């Protein structure tokens, strides 16, 4: 009877194991699929962030162009006002000249051509005739100059009006073009932000799916444990990935961050350097711990970094710890989250003792701040 019970129990365990392997493989495949989709979404997100960075650069450039345009528009406005004042002045001259011409033409009309003849015929002597002829010549020249000046005024007025119209037209075209460029960039930026928000939604959905598949695996493991079935395969799906812990990673040291990720301006050498990680004000001998479990991909000296450890966290994510005084792990070693991997130091550093840290996805650096749990004020 005991033998029968033992055989029956063995058959049940064997049957359960036979059933669990296909189920486990399904869970594993689904987890791998969601993790791959999540990694792909992160890559797409960085691409969009890069595009947004370019758009912001264009907007910054456009802002400078706008300032230049506004300066030019102010100068153009002054020119327009100057043209307008000149036109008003010329128009006043034209009105005066027109009035004089009107009066002169009215007088000539009343006099008619006979008036000139009568003046000449009324001369009694040759001297008087010559004097009258000279008088008529002066009057005629005066009339001619009056007409000539009026014509020149009209031409000048027309020229100034054309210049004004041209200036106003250029001003309007420039303003229209500027508005179109701003609308175009604004529209493009809205589109990029929309795509970014969609990727964020996709990321959340993939994280949720990974969580659900992992919970399903844990439930299955619990059921099998009840009937005495234990399978090491569940450890593969029970372990969280680093991207699932974004915002919850422990800092490698509890020290002040004295240099953040991004562009750093060196006032001494008047240069701009892109800082790809964080620099902690660690003291020589401070314990440096791994922010997440993984396998040591490199342990040794790197020029510019000093004694360095690089940990491979899987899914193409890596963390780097540099300027150490001592390395406690070697290439190929497995490390646990929070495990001490080195002691901080001053090797290869130009700024003195401290710990330099990077997080990379593939070969691209990421800002470590959003990944770390810095809720403890002492860590800031």
C-alpha cells in the first residue's frame, strides 16, 4: 500500500512537471516579447527625444532670428515713419505749388495770348520793346520753373510713395514668413510630443503586461509547490529587469551629487563638455555598491576613468563606476543589488576624490537621475 501511494505521488509529480514546462515556456515567451517591445519603445523614445532636442535647437535659433527680425522691423518702422513724414512734407509743397500754378493759369487764361502781344505792341521805342520783351521772358521762365518744380515734386512724391509701399510690402512678407515658420515648428513639436506621449503609454502597458505575466508565473509556482513540485525555471521569470525599477535604484554611494548629467561649462578653459553621468562627492575609501544585479562586464583601468567597473544588467543596459581606489569584483562575477563592488577613490580623476557613475542603454548614455531613488535628502 505504501509502495502504491509512493508510485501514485511520483506519477502526480511527473504529470505536474510535464504540464508545467509548456506553461512555463508560454510565460517565458510572453515575458520576452513584452520586454523586447519595451526596449524597442525606449529606443524610439530616445529617437524622438533627439528630434525634440533638434527642434528646441531650431526654436532657440529662431528666437535669435526673431530678435533680429524685430530689430529690423523696428528699423523698418522708423524708415516707414520717415517716408511718411517726407511724403507729408512733399505733399504740402505740392499743394502750395499747385495753388500757385492754378492762380497763374487762371491769370494766363484771362489774359490769353493777346496779352503778351499787346504788351509788346504797346512799346513806343525800341528800348521799351526790349525791356518789355525781357520782362515777358522773365515771366515765361518763372512760369516754366513753376511747372518744372511742380513736376519734380510730383516725381519725388511718387518715388517716396513707391519706396513706402515697397517697405510696407517687405515688412508684411517678412512677418508672414516668420509666422509660418513658427507655426510649422510648433506643429512639428506638437506632433513629436504626441508621439512621445504615445510611447509613454506603450511603455506603461508593456510594464503592466510584464507584471501580469510574472504574477501568473508566481501563482503557478505556488500551486505546484502545494503538491510538492519545485522547478528552478521559475527563477528566470521571477527576477525583475532593470527598466522595471526605473526611479527605484539605490545610489552607489550616499553622497552629494556635485555634477549632474548634461552640458558642463569649464570656466577655466572656456569649453563646453557633455557630462554623460553623475559625479558624487565620495571620499576615498567609501563603499561603492551595485545599483542593480547583473554580471561584471569589465573590471580594470580605463584612461580618463581610472579604476572602473562596468556591470551588464541584461537587455543591453549597463552601469559604470569610475575613479575607484580598489575593485572588489572581476570580469564575469555576478553581483547582487546593493552588493559592494569597489571602494571610491581618486584614480584617473581631474577633479579630485569622488565617484563617477553612468547608465547606458546599448552604447548611448542615459541621465541616471530619473533612475535613482533620491527621496532621502542626504542623497542630494
